[in-house]
C-alpha cells in the first residue's frame, strides 16, 4: 500500500512538472498581466545565482490552477479575519478599492485657476458612499476620512457627482461605474445620443481579481451611436496602430471593461466629429465617455498621466480646451 501511494505521488509530481514546464502561455488573462518567462541559461547567470532564482519565480508563476489556489487562500484569509488584500477592502457582498493617488492630476487641480480653459470632472471612488464596511475597517474610519478628503477637492469639479451617484452605480467587484452610473454622469454632462447594448453576461472585475474574492457583475456597454465605429491611434514601436474606441469583441474576455478603449495607455489620439481641439487627462473612469467627447471635439489628445512619459505641462497651451476626467 505504501509503495502504491509513493507511485501515485510520483506520477502526480511528474504530471504537474510537465504541465508547468510546457505551459507556453505568455500572459494570465484572469490577472491581466504577463507571466514571468523562463530565463536563458548562461554562464553569467549560473555563477551569480540569478538563473535559479528566476527559474523558480517563473515555475511558481506558471503552476496549473494557480488562480484557483489563490482564490481559496483569499477566502481562507478572509474567514481568519483579514479585511484588506492588494489594496482592496474585503467583504463577501461588495469589494472596495483604495483610492489611487494621481500626483500630476492633483498638481494641476491646485493650479486650475491659472488655466481658464481647463475643466475638471472628478469622480468619487465608491468608498465615498460605503457605509457598510466590515467592523474592523469601520473602526479605522476609512470611509469617513476619504469622504472628508474628497469634499475638500470637489469644489474643483465642474459638477458635484456626490449628489448624483450612489453606491449602486458602481460594480460590486470592480471599482468603475456600472452602466447606470455611466448614464447618470452622461446626463449630468449633457451628452446625448446614448445607447446601451444587451448584457454580455457577468464578469469578474479588477477588485475581485486583485483580492481573490470572486464577485461577479453584469456587463453591458453604453455608447454614443454617432461615434460607435470611431477609432483611436497610439504609437507602438514607432508605428501608429488603430483600435476601436468601443469594441464589443473585447466584452467576450475576462475583463469586459476592456470593451472601452481596450485599457489604459499613456497617450492616444482621436479624430472626432467637432471642431475644437481637446486635451483630455484621464484615468480608466473616463474610458466609457471617450466616444461622447469625440462627438463634440475634433482633434483630441488623450493622456493617462500614470503611463505618460512626456511633460504634460508643455502640452497645455496647444489645445482649445483641457479636461480632467478621473477618480480621485
């Protein structure tokens, strides 16, 4: 019996090893990141010890069913009392991401009066409306502190979205606005020609993937019928590539929110239907609204300061209007 047990364990380890070593996937769709590559064997990395370390990291990164193991571990930690993981406050009914600080945006907001053609649209994170955090987090007054911080800045925003949005306007497992939240913001901005697709099913949002607590949300696309087929350009290795501002095919993947702009890039350009030029400084909260801005403006440069390598302050005088649209 002992011999049979050893044989089973040996076969299992050989199978796992084969699956790991021959895992040719370059990226984890669930985690939305590239997997670590196996290092090339060289004389240098053998002697300096880096080969073993990099090989072990790649091996660990490619373990079959790793996502499942990670999820089980997250639930275990939650039931043992952990209430924050990877920047996400944990609950079994709704996840809440820590607000991300954007230094450049905050600097521009402080200098807003110097730029009369600059308008800001500041979206509160759902933490602003969250009153039902777990007891351990409530004692730390996390929601209250963020609310006070946001209220000090919201006078910089053209519209006070705290009077328009509610907690139900955000996904439960993702930090973005859901379709109802997007429509509320569109109406507040005065945008028209809005349409909504049928549901693409439920998806696992960024907060759920980061935390390992799986909460799924229904997903549909809100789009501008006049600019639905509009494309944006971005430079990759010195060449311009085009992609749809709204791409329904991306709604078939793990992260359905990628249907809006395909993600976040340092700099992209759009040729809209209007006449005035616009410099749009944004984060992912703005992605569903790009097609609506494109109806009103002509030349549009869209910059996400988190990934932008240039000096944004050199760009401010080149456009008729400047807009900040982001969570803060």
